[in-house]
C-alpha cells in the first residue's frame, strides 16, 4: 500500500480551524441535534457491558431501510460503520487493489481518489460540468471504461455542487458499468436533503453490484454518533468490506446505535428531517438571491444537500481569495475550489447548513465588504438579506 497523500481539502479545514473566523459559509450539514431532541422521553437504562450486534441491531437496520426507502435491500445486506468515512474506506480496501482502475467523478468527495491512489490503482476522472447540471455524462463514462475498471465512484446529491440524479440517470450509468462487471460505489450521504423534488435515486435499487454508503451525519446532524452504513446485494463485496471493518476498525457503539434507532423511529424521523430542511431552504434562498445580484459569482442552484459550487470572477486564485476572506475585518470562511481540483480554481464551495437566521446574511455582507475594498466593486445593498 502506497502512503496516503495529504489532500488540499483536509489541509484547508485544518488551516481554517487554526486561523479562526467569525462567520462560516463552509458548513455542509444541518444544525446539530442535541440528545434531548432525539430522546426527549425515552428511557435509556441500557447496559453498556455488551459489545452489541455483530453487524448492527436488526431494529436499527430495518429503520435505515425504511427511512431510506430502499426497495430491494434486506437487513442482512447492510452493516454499520463509523460514519460514511469508514464505509467508503471499507468498500475501497476490501474491493480495490494494485493494478485496478477506479473511475471517480470530479468534483466530488475527495476521499475515494486519495484511497485509490494509495492502493496502487489507476485513477481516471469523469468530469462533471456546470453546463450539464454537474451530472455525469453516460457517453463520456463509456469512453473511460476498460476491462481493468474495478469500480466507479459517484456522489449524489453531490458534494460540492448539490446535483441530484433521477432513477433514469442512475440506470443510464448502470447500463454503462454493468457489462464490465465493475462495482458502482455510490456515496449518498446527502440523500434525503432534496430541496424541490422527492427522495432521489439510490444505486442499490438499480444495480446488483452497487455498494451504497451513507450516515446520519448530514441529514440529521448526528455527527457525534459516527453512525454510518454500507449496503450491497453483492455478498462477496460485502464480506470483503466487512473484513476490513472487523479487523481495522470494529467500532461498536451500543449507545449510539440506540440513539440512532430512536432518531429513525417512524413518529420522530420525518419531523427531525424537516426541521433541518426548512433551515436549508431558507438559507439556499438567501444565497440564491444574493448571487443573482452579485455580478461576481454564478452557480447552478443546488438541488440537494447543504453544499454548492459557485464560480467567481476575480483576479486571484480561489485559495488566495478564501485566505483573504479569513483575514480581519472579514473573518469569513469559504472553501477554495482548488481543493477539489486545479481546474476549479475559479470556484468556491458555499455551504449553507447549520446556521441561525442572521448568520448567512452577515457572512454575505462581509463578502460584499471584501469585494468593495479589495476588488473595487460596490457592495450590494439589500442583497445579503434576500431583499
């Protein structure tokens, strides 16, 4: 295994944390839930001297399947992980090796590209483009496939663009991947956060060799539980991934599993989900109004998730722009597009989750101030409030 390289995205998170800021447009999850929000009246008199169910408690897995509306998955085809991070890690280490080829969408969550390289696999990029709504082109994917292609990675709703796929669009990808017998690793951590459409497509209901990863981190703000899962119909792929989980991580958190089961209860989950989505819709609307008037940024409005990818016009790199915005008096945190790839150095990731009603307008006002002072362009009166 080749040493895992550092990535710009992780380095930027470290830099921002150490530098500090007053306002953040980097948040990519809903406002975090407190324990009392999840279990206001539930008796948690539970023994903690038991290691828990090997693959996760049946009740919790049944509730995951129900709330995710998986039509074809069974509880035994799913095991719990330490968040989506570990689910992706187990899927990759269990099923990809040196000499394999891995195709990754770009921009997308950067973990898979880094892992594939560390495993000695060849990484081929399937570019996503704004003129195509940041969605993969099946014909372009077909031209990238080869007999060595072991796995194709997709990430929708997408981080950072917020693009969402329909069942027909998933099936079009499957039609390309299936003849090669390749795995389709679908990172669906933002699924359930669609803004103006029903629950989006899931790969597991469209392909036998799909491997789906997800967690409760983004949809319910339960990052502290580190409760994720991996689901696939493919027994061999699942067993190899579980072996990685068992011997490398094997985190079993019976209290976290109990809290997760309560959060996914039929009488609680819809309310918890909608509270977070209501805030996201409000924040998305404020940012959309501001961008439309800005003259500096443009975007494809995100259809799902709490992230977006906006193109900016300014005579400096995305890294420098975001560094300058962290300085006094602006103290505002964005994510440079170059963290996803050099070709996105004219983009910034704008997150709009987890904010009180006044935080988003205040952050946008700081960017207006920066634009007026640094770039010589006037601030937009009223734009930051959506007026």
